[in-house]
């Protein structure tokens, strides 16, 4: 028996196989081909061999700047981030530790490059905040 398809005027039709592939692709973790080449988060994660988490992280509303800014070298901050990485993003303990370490390194590098000194006495005397 031939299959019947309802078509809305002006709609683009596609066969069932391609529709199925599209649905499947929504549930896959991201691949290097589905993000821009200059995505700093993708580059950062790929260096850590964590690129397969890119889609999950982006869908959670995070980017590299937010991750770096969220990192603070305190046990509480580290514990909070590990909870997000492990529970929300389903990373292994080793992966979460690797990401925490990389964020610490990145934050330190940015601080040295950008001169981010948050201490009250960071400015020379006589210069107002």
C-alpha cells in the first residue's frame, strides 16, 4: 500500500529517512563540524580532549569566559564547579579535575596578560577606583 503524506502548501518535503537522521542528530554530542572554527570554548575543550562536552556546555548557557570567571581558587568554588561538571554535564571525576585545572591555568594566564588585579591596593597611591 503506498504511503500517504500530507503536505502544507509551500512546505518543503523530505523523505522519512532524512527526518529520522535529523531527529537523531539532535541527541548526539557535538562534533567539530557543528561549531565555528574560531569558537574559543571549542578550542579550549579540544586541547583538553573534552570537545564532546561542547554542545552540553553551550546548551547549559555557558561559554569560556563564564567558566573562567566562575573559577575561584577556593574549595567552595571548586566543589560547586565539580558538582555542575559531574551532575549536570555527566563528566567523569578525571575529566572534571582536568577542566578545573585548565580553568585555573587560564584564569592565571588572563590575570597576568590583562593585569587583572582585584586587590584594593592594586592601583598606585592617589589613584581613585
